[in-house]
C-alpha cells in the first residue's frame, strides 16, 4: 500500500510540473516578465552607453519570455547579441536596430550572461538567471 501511495505522489508531482511548464509556454508574447529591478524605461549605464529596456539583470522562469530593446544616444546602427549562457536561454534575433524586439526565452535552470555590442565598440553585459 505504501508503494502505491509513493508512486501516486511521484506521478502527481510530475503532472503538476508538466502543467506548470505548459502554462508558462502558453503565454502570449504580450505578457512578458518585467524584472523587479528595472522599469519600462531604458536603463542607462553612463554617457553614450547602450541602454536596455530589460535592465542589466533578467530573472526568468523556464519557458518564460522576456522582450528587450537596445538603444544608444546618437546611434542608428545595428546591435549584435552574443549569447554566453551555455544553453540556458535562447535569444532571437541575434542582431538588429533600436526598433528590433529581442526575445529571450528561458530553456534550462542556471545562470549566465549575454553581451550586446555596437559597431563603435560599446558593449552591455546582461546577467540572466533562469529558475522554475
């Protein structure tokens, strides 16, 4: 009898986890997670540095989505994104202008960072933490 109760508990736990992941992945692109350490306005580092609408730190859940835009005063060129998270997130696209929406998707639990660069040599490091 104890074995059946344990087995039922494991199956129920797996079902709850599966449903919670499915609920997260079913969100529309408009219901994004906004980090508590930032506001909807761009976050400036200093001077003519790259600014990010998602701040310098992102906390995201597995299968969660965060949309970011990057800008820089007096800059109309492209930004390139270098994903250094070893597979914990997916960022698309990997380059674009200040009008491009960069989508960050949590893939696996962990920590890392990604780098945003412009052609003038300026760069911004954004730290990422993915949890359940």
